[in-house]
C-alpha cells in the first residue's frame, strides 16, 4: 500500500506566519499567514515538486513516518493517482509501451495518463492500475 502524505514541520515565526518544511523533500518549504493557509500552501508546494519529478521521470521519494510534532501533508488529489501509476510501473519495470499493449490502447494514452498537466479520468488510471495488480482507493479520516 502506498501512502500519499508527507511529514512536515510547522513552525510559527515571531511575525506570526507559519513556516512549513517538508521533511523528505528538503528543497520544499513554504509558509502561510495561519495554520490553514500554511497547509494549503504546503499541499501546493508538494504537488508542484512531485509533478516536476514525475514530468522528468525522476525518483519519487517515499514518505517517511511522521515523528512527534510533525504533521502530514497530503499529495493533491489531482496528482496522487498519477503518482500511484508511475510508481507501480517503475516497481514492476513496465514501460509505457507494455502498459499500452496490456490495456489495448496507443502508447500516447499512457504518456497522457502520466502527464501531470493532462486531466485524466480516474477510471482510466484505475483500469491501468488494475492491469498492474493494484487498486485505487480513497480514504477520508477525521482531521486531527
């Protein structure tokens, strides 16, 4: 099972702004005027960093467990299914062409599924994940 939440350190500065540092992505930090805005900005910054990595076909760091005092920042919902597909393909060493063959579609369909800027229907990604032996689920938890 893959988790699409990353631990972050939230620190309130002397000016009252909330700084957010993503633990597993040291290049990613942001802030907000309060906790709510800081979380929104953190999700946006996380999504931007991971979508760039996905576009470049780079390694996607696995999230570490949150330690005491850290909060989990979820990957934006528009990106998480694409990351799940990308990671499943990498883990199983399945190329775009091979996945396209298994699904009976053209390879460009797979390229679009993996393109963070292309809106892909969730059903298409679910079908691709199913071919790889994966199931996409959504979980809703009580806020902490």
